[in-house]
C-alpha cells in the first residue's frame, strides 16, 4: 500500500494546482484522475483577475501566453438597445485576462505539479475512501486495467467536480443550495471577429463570446434550465443557433460571417451549492466544494483560489485549526458571490436588474482579487513561497 502526505483526487485546475503547491512545500503528493492527460472538458475558459494573478504568481502565466492564448483587454456588456465596454485596468500586476482552452491550461498545471515532485496517475477511478476511527486516511479505486488501487495519506483532497466522490464518501454536508439553474449550449467558432470578452443579456436569454486558442472563440447561449429541457430530442444545432440569435441578434452580423462549430455541446444546468469544506482527514476544492452557475464564468478562478487557500492552510498546520481557517476564508469569499450569481442564473430579471447584479458581481470579483493579493504578500513576507 502506497503512503503519501496528501492524495488529491481530480487533476483539473483545482486539483493540479493543489498538488503543485503542496509538492512545492516538500510534501509527498499523489494526484489521480480517471481521465487521460490533456483531455478536454466542459468549460467557459474565462479567467478572471484573481485566476490570472495566481498563475502569474506561480510562474505559469508565461506558459499560457506562449501557447498563443489571446490577451483580453476589455469586456463588452450587450443589452440589446445599448452596450457598455469596460477596459481591463491594471490592478495587482494584472494587465490582461486570458481564456485558455482546457487542453492547454490543465496540461500546464499537471506538468507543473510533476515538476514540483508530485506523483501523477491518470486512468484511476476513485470508488471510495479509507477510514480509521472516523478519519479519512486514503482512497480505494481501480485503474484502467481493472486492478485495485489503494493509497493512504494524512490528507485527502477532493477536486473531483460537482459530483465529487470524495464529498459523497466523506459525507460532506451541503450547507447552501441555490434556486436558479441556467443551461448552456456552446461550440467553438472560427473566423469570428472578437475583441475581448463579450456578454449578451436579453430577458430569458444570455450568451457569451470568449476568445481562446487557435484563433477560435467559445460561444455559448444560455436559458433557464427548464426551457432547454423542453428542447431535448430535437436538432441541437438548430436549437443552439436559434437561442444564440435570440440572445445576440446576430452579434452585428459577425456570426453570419464566421464559421460555426461542427459540434454543439450542452450543459443541462443545476443549482449552485456550497458544501462543507473539510472534515477529519479531508478537504474539498473547486466545484467539489462549491459550485456556481456557469454564467458566473468564475469556475476556474474559484478552483485556483481554493487551491491557493488550502495550500496556505496546510503550510500553517502547526498553528492549530488551519483547515478550519481555510473553510472560513473560502465560505466568506464564495458567500460574496453566491446570492448574486443565483439571481442571475434564475433569469427572473429585467435588463435594469441584471445590470445591477453584474455590478455586484464585479465588486465581489474585485474584493476577491484583493484578498488573494493580500494573502500572497503576507506569505511572501512570513511563509514558504508557493
């Protein structure tokens, strides 16, 4: 039986970043994932300021740039009758945002974890947790050949998404559940003229255009989850283009001039939630611990922030209930987003209301970036570098 200081389940941004940061502290870390290295996944791709700041702090942003990820220097909010364009102001050393494909970002983070000394195993499906006197002490699972995988650790981290096996097997309590649930359809367009992030709002409809790698743009159309469920069974491509037209009015003719996606993907929606962040021998990061509707376009930044907070707490484990402080800090930051994202995802707004909600969301993101920057500065002065 293999034994480590920490086992991280899930090698997407939250898990890979957690493994990297803990390995950089000199801990022995096992990172496992059921998928394969470099696999794509559902994503809006957009990084917010806090996420870009952390990647820069960790020495990884240059790799994102070297992968020809286009810089985002402005955000446009389109409300039909009028639109507002906001320039990205240099704050906390962040001058531009980025939206890397997950095949780019996830691989960079996994490679960084390996470089830091973490052991990484893909093709491992975790099916349960090991327990000893009420404490989680490791994982059980199987690899692609069907062979049993068993490993022990002082801390097991669930970074395995909203349907987290670690959360279920640790019996993590769900402490908050939202009431709104938006569904999205998306695909990758080429030849689309786009300058920065673009968000579209119409009563009952949303859309986004997000420039990413290889000259493509991720374009999504969103509606209340109940509305999309009534469309299941029809022509998904036709539904996608119809919803996109309702949300964007054709984006000024740009969609007609671009090459549409060959494949349309669908997220059927689920309410946002917050789970208990930790317990004896375990902790959760990213969507495993708190899930915000994709309309927040904040999932990747959430995951990177949680990884950073958890790694700092582990580094301070000699100072008492460090994981308790991680939970408190995470709950405080997520709580500032939760209600406003839930209102946006509920689609019960008119255009005047959604403008106010977006200002609230922007303020929460700015506050989050301040918290991340301040914690990083304190660690630089008093603690181990991460």
